């Protein structure tokens, strides 16, 4: 690659970085209130490997718009002999060299 191409790319990157830094900061989000709908969180069992859900409803009084955001995460899968037979063993080199022992 020619030196002029490298210098042109560096100059373009510097200009884009300067334009991004000159932008106004975004307005803070309106305050959030917890949702009164608990059906999403009540469905999860109390086991340690269960999926965990949380739901938040946000509304903007000036426009009347509302948005509900739901986040779901999965817990760890216990490293037991039954789970290794069912799902296969660990994929890492170190995990393959260890015995299953659960949580």
C-alpha cells in the first residue's frame, strides 16, 4: 500500500473522530417506573439454572408513548455427568481435562 493511501486514511479517520467528538450529548432518558405486570417475572421457577426475566415500562408524558423493555438471561448449566451426556462435554481444553462435579 502506498504511503499516500495510509496518510489519506489517517486524515479521514481524524476528521470523523473530530466530528463525532463535536456532537452534542444526548438528552437523558425520562425516568423509568417499574412495570405493574409481573407475569413475566412470576413464571420463572426458583432453581439456580432457571432463566431470569426483568421488565421495565417507560413512558413519555409529552408524547404519550410507552415502551416495555424485557431482559432475559440464562443461568449456568451445572457440570454434572448427566449434563455432559445430554449436552456434550466442555469445549475448552482445560474443561475437557477436568471431571464433572456440579455446582
